[in-house]
C-alpha cells in the first residue's frame, strides 16, 4: 500500500467496478497497480468486484482505469448508488452500470446487473455448466468403468472432452491468458494449465498410439464396474472434464450464494417510497419521491410509506419503523416529531415537512455505511492478502518440482503427470480470497436488516476484546423524555389533584421547555374537556418558572409553576415551611424532578416528573453480563436518580457515576482505559460524542443526534439497548465465521498440496475438493443471514 496520503482538500473518493477477478491474487495485483500511482490508496473487494479508491484530484478516472487495465482487468467508475436506490428502484447497487455506449462489456461475459459476479455471472456460467455436465457424465462412465467401454472408445472420449475443455472452461482460459499478457498468474492460471495439460497429454498419447483402446474393456468374467483393468490408464480426458464441471458447479453455486449474502443491502436500499403527495398552494400533487426538496410538505395517508426524512406539521399517528430500526413496536408521532423516510404510517393522516432528501436521508446514509463496511478490508484479511500475492507462482514452481521429482525417482511419466495436475488444481486460492469479504458481506448485510450499522470491518475485532461497556443514562438506559409520575396537592390547596394538574398544564402549555410540555401533555390526558383552559397575563422567567391566569369551572385562578426559589417569590406567606421543604426532599428522593405549583399566592402542591426507564434496559444489562461485559452507568443527573435507575436495571452501585459533566465523561472513559479496561461507550446526545470518540468502541443510539452517530463505530437505529447487545453478538459471530472460513481455506491449500504432490490425490478429486472449498466458505458465511431469527 502506498504510504503517501493526499491531504483531504486535494483528494477524492470513488468506486471502481472491476470485471474478471477470480481469486485473492487478483485482488492483490489490482491493489498493487492502483496504489502504485502517486498518492492513491485502494481497497479491493473480491465478492463485490469493487475497488474503493482515494486519489488526488490531479489523477483522473482514466488513469485509475488504465492502472486496473495494466493488471489485466477491466474497470469503470461506478455511478452514485443513492441516485438509484433512495426511492425504491429495485436494482443492484454495485453492478448496474448506465453506459453511454451500451449496457454490456465488450466481451459479453459480464452481466452488468449482477454485482456479485465472481468472474462470469451465474447466468453466464449456467449454459456452460449444463453442457459440461451433459458431456462429462458419459465420458466419465466410459473412461472409468471397463464394462461400459467399446473398441476405440478413446476417440469418443476425445470428442466428448474437447468442447468441455475449451468451450465450457473458456472463462478460466480467458482469465489465465489475460493475466499471462501482463506477466502474472491467478487461480484461473492453475485451472487452465491443469485442464489443458490433461487434455493435451491424452491427445498426444492417443495420436502416438491410435489403437490403444482397440481392445479395451472388461474381462468376460468381470463385473462391469470392475476397475482393475484401469490400472494402466494412460488417458486423462475424464480428469479435464470432471475438474472443469465441478469448478463450474462450484462457481455457479458460489455466485448464487453470494447473491443471497449481498441481498440484505439491496433490500435495505429498495425500501423507500416511489412517489409523494405534496401540498403546493393548497393543492395535492403526486410527484416522484426523488423530486422532493427540503421544505416541501407532503401528505402520508394510513398504509403509505413516508417519502423522506421530515418533521410532522399536522396530524397524529403510529409509525412502523421496523424496516429501518429493527424494532417491532410502532412509534407514536405527533406535531413536531421527526419521522424517517421509508417507514410506514399505520393509522392517522400526517402532513410532513421534508428536512432531508437524496443522499442526506437516514436510509441513504444507512446504505452508505453498510456499503463502506462491506467494501473495506478487515485486519484479519491482511494475512490472506500477503500469502495470495505470492501463492500462485509458488504453486506453479511446486507443480514443476513435483513432476521432475516423480520422473527422477520413479520414471513413471503418468504418475508424475497426475501428481503435477493434482497440485495445480487443489492449490487454487479461491476460498482464501473469499473467506473474509463474503463473511463480512453476510454479517453486515444481516446487521442492516436488524437496524444495526457497522462502520467498518475493524469494528468486528474491537468487539472481541471489549470487557467494559459504559452507558449514558438519559436516552440510552431511559427514554430521555420526562413524564409526570405523581401529583400531590397540599392541605392548604384550593383545588384537588386533577384540577391542580390541569391548571398547571394550562400555564405550562405556553412554554417550550421539555418539562413544561410533559406537564401540559399529562394535563390534556387528565382533563375531560377537549382543550386546556385559556391563559391570560402569561409571564415566563428563564430558569425559574411560569405565571398566568386561567379559568376552570367558572373560577379564575392565578397560577405559578416552577422551582422552589421562584415559587417562594410568588407566595403571600413568604418562605416555605419545614413540612413543605420535607415534601420537596421526599419527591426528589424518589429520583424525581419536582415542580412546585402555587395558586392565588398559596402553595398548592408538587408535580413530580421522572425519565422513564426503557422496558428493555434490564434485559440488555443482563445480556451484557452474559457477553462478559461490565456495565457502568454514567450520567449528569444527581446521585439519587442515578442509583435508583441503576438498581432497577441491575447495575452494581459501585459502577454508578453521577453528576458527570460532558467533559468528565471523556476523562472517566480514559481513566477506565488507563486501568487496563477495553471500553465500549453507548450514548445518544451531543454531549456523548467526545466520549464515544475516546472509547475503544463507540456505539450510538440511532434515536440520538447526528454528532453522536458520526463519532461512533456502531449505530443501532432503534432506541433499545437490546440492539446494542445484539450488535456485539453479531459482530463477534461474524468474526468467528471469518476465522472459520480462513481456517478451512488454509487447510485446503496447506494440507492439499503435499498430499497431491505425493501422489495420493487424483486430479478429479482435487477438482471436487477445490470447488467444495469455495462453496463451503460461502455456505458457512450464509449462516449469518439467519442470525436472530429464533
């Protein structure tokens, strides 16, 4: 990798779609050519056939495409995926190319609608596979079973094997030839040499001795399946055909499976609404959702998708956000509430003002994060990259040494040939190149379906080492929304509890403070009228409280609500009594925020408000412990509130830190790190962003601020802590699958080569094993697509 990094203001990022790659050595060569350009950094993803490139502004697209061409492959600049996906167009993100001069590559082998193709696409491989299988079956039978043979059967075998060797196996030959033109080699080089050598060796033998099978067949008293007569078999047509057929089958199955692995991202990006009903000059007009502009107001009827991110300006409803957040329960929304594009309005009619469109929407940003994570390269993949860069040339040398050694020590040219071809076929590093990216593809794709966004592959390894998880309280463990928990009228109050709340709510409804809105909402639920009483002579004091005159049941009241110091100024009697001070202390001891209410100069009562604990928080804390994580509560609230919340969710009192200012959160995370802990931080607010950045692993709640999400490595789009636990489980499971993939890939190559070189592995079995290794890697990765399904 080129170490020179362009400065941010002179660099640009783009994606190249690449055709013709087939193995890890292809990836290494393309990366080497791209990063050989001054200031260019590139990461190549084999399953997606894509390169993510950062290049200086003075290096144009043609120079990058030419660099890929020098590696022996074709490239084109990928169009912006959000322009196609954001509003529900059902296309593949990474493979649909809108060319100016046609929709197909010049060779006709690349299906532009298949972004997961591994060399040729499944649709291209299928006819070759069918023909190969149809010809290979009779060829295998007459070659391997003497009872099925007839005089001069070898010439029939030649006729059957030739189209398989040269037409069905053409994708391997073409890729090998392109690599050879650039003095390089790939996995296809091994396949092409092995298959061609088997056919060529057999054909030369047959031409030199045309009558070699004139009397071939089983003995009269032998069973038809008796293979003893094949001990001196000198023809390998069936080897060329069987290896080709099984490799084609492996590629075909692999391509279909990888398409399933990448389907989650396509599913995510096709969720958006296609049309929107906008209000313009009071008239409803239906337009494509892609034409919405920030500030447009549009109507969402029950059952319709919300066209883009926005704020509700009229109406009340329940919104099903499960497709985006992963949470099943509908969310109640009303005026001033934010809504996410692609979520579904389930009940009432809403009027929404668009706040984000195009690539700025939540859905588009989710897609970009998932795409970036799938394109990037995990640290665990570096070992495979280093090996694959020199693997194929080493295998070619080993195959030559094997042939020479067999000839030198045994003199058996047929045994030498079989061992050499077996080495070439079993050593193909296809599975090695797929091991990491396919696992990452399946894992991040499934995460997106669950409303979990993983910023990059290195995050997977971070989750393995984390042992401490620091939780912000407000908005993370709790709902982050104050709600009235108790109303207490005092003995001298002129009204009862209900009237006290209604009067206080009427006055507070004129304030925009969150606590005021909570009291007003509770009052609306308590009153039997359709609206709260009108208020006159309203006065608001910053940081103190509100005063106003309200009429209830024909009686006029002068109402004040606020802090104790503010209320004291409104009382006729002056200071609070000891009993009243005790009532305030008792309310706050319950973890509540207490608001005093006076009526006509007399202290009338206390309204207590609490931030409600999320119903899933206690379950999530228990899951953290199961994962080996120590939960710590960090909050700016007072100690009594923090202790009460911790007790309810199951956090040890020693792990509660209250009264912590935003800057102190960073210090606390750093203190834990200095003590040897590997820390994950979960938060949702602007004040959590520095701590999220400081932590070894930052996890943001999607219901929080953009600043918090930008500072985090993982974002859960819902508001439940159980999704955080799920994100850690899935990340660790994805890493485990990748490790398993690498183990099997290395096992096939390291164990298979010496076995083949010693002559213990028939080339046909080598072909089956090599094809099976790729399919095994992809199938193992597909287990991740079922994560969390019960």
